[in-house]
C-alpha cells in the first residue's frame, strides 16, 4: 500500500511537456530552425528578421538559386550575372561568357575582345591604331573621330565631329573651328609663326613682333637695339641708355665720362673721381698728391707720407726734421745727427767740435786737436 502511494506521488510531480516541445515548427519554406524561429529558408527565400517567423521570396526575379539566409542571389538565370546590386544582363556583344559573370570570352562581329570586354573595333580607317588599348591616335584623311572610332567627314580639314555631318569641334593643322560656323578655317594671324593648336591664337610671332592678346604686334620699345624674342621687352639699348624694367632709360650717373654699356653704372669718371658701386666718388686717400687715374689708388704721397698699397702712411724716422717726398726716408736730420740710407745716425768723429750740416764730416776740432781734412779725423 505504501509503495503504491509513493508511485502515485511520483507520477503527480513529473513535469508535463510544453506545447512548443510537443508541436513541430510549421513555418513555410523554412529548412533550419532555432527553437521556434527560422534561421535558414529554402533557396529563393530568406528569413523576415533575426527571429524570423516567416520566409519571404527574394526580390531578384532573375535569380535561380540563393543561400536562404538573406535577400541576395547566389546564381542568376541564363544571360544574367551576379553583381553587387543583384542579377544584371550579360553583355549582348559577347558570343561566349564565363557562367554567372560578365567576363567575356569571345565577341560578336564587328566587336573585338579587349580586357574581357567587347569593344568597337577602332582600327577601321585609323592611321595610327594602338591594339593594346583599342584606341586610334589619328584617323586617315577624310575621316574624323566619332565615338572613339573614325567616320567619314563632311569637312576635309575636320579631325573630330561629335555628330557625323554636324559642326566640327577639332581641325587638322593649320586649321581651326571658326566660332560662328564651326567650319575649319585656315589660321591667319599676321606675322604668326606658331599657333595654339585648334585655335586662331598665336603663341610665337616673327622677329620684330610679340604676342599681344593672341595677335602679333610690332616690338616698339623706344631707343632699343635688341628686343627679347616674342616680347615687347628690350635686352640691349642704344648708346646712352640702359635697361630699366624692360624699357630704355637715359644713363645719368653724375660726373660720369663713360657709362657701362646697357647699364646705369659708370666705368670712367671725371678727374678727381673714381667709379664706386657704379657711381662716381671723390678720390679720398689722405696725404695723396697723385692718384692712378679713375681709381682711389695713390701712387705719390705728399711730404711726410709714403705710399703703401695705394694708401699714404705717415713717415716716421727718429731725429728726422725733413723727409724725402713720398718716402719713409729722412732727408735732413736734427742737429747732432746725419742722414744715411734714410735713417738718422749720430755724428761721431772723436774730438770734433763742429760738423758740416746733416753730415758726419768734421769742420773743426776741440783744442788742442788739429783737423786732418783728408782723413776726416782730429789729430793731437
């Protein structure tokens, strides 16, 4: 009896299964569940949210297979390819493509394969074709650039017409599209040597002319001998003038006899002056009486001075009263001295009482000595 009651009690406390555990999920087109939510749908369907309760059809109508996790195609139908925005039509110019891509393997005529794409063959009527890039650098005569290729031209001097038979926007040299008619007209600026391509604007004029607003005007700087090429600027002026901001101005250095050619600087000044930084300055060496002409270099100094390196230094010899002019040598010495080789030496004849001025020659001896004139000695 006790055992029976214990069994009944155990059965009463056993948990009943929940309805979610007892029922199978019933979300249409779902192939992968997480609890009661769908995390993966069948191909061409996708979960409607992170905790999906439904599978929606993907929006790309040209899709034939998807991974069932998002609104994104994995494989497109025939003649379409996968792109970042969905299934797009493959190029109609391709005769063969890699499946599910827009990578072309072969093209329909008259297209050619360039870098996996089909492009118009631009070698037709091209005079300078570049096959690697399928570009034409120059069309044959009578043809113009149109959509990257060459087409017949209604204007024999036209190199590019946006519309065949329409106005020309680029002409062959030496023509340009005339603004009002857009017909190719011969470039015709008078005295022009070189034009801006495809315009009637000049960049280089003949000798004697310069570019002004695309035209050629005569060079006309007054007193100019030589102009800068293709400019109204002077490079060499007439005598008596110098270059000043491209024009010719009168040379006008005060006290100048001869100016430096083509400059406002002096090369030869008036007497008593010399060129200094292009101007004429006074010769100014102190003590100088003769300068090298047109310099501040002294070659002869006044008495009491002597010349060294173009300057005059004050003469100085001890016991000297009169100097040789322009030298640091004594001509006349003070009493008791005589000049010898420019120096003053002491008169030194023994027992001599009087000397000839500025010499070491005795003229009278002390008593009781007698002068021997021949030997210039005072004898007992």
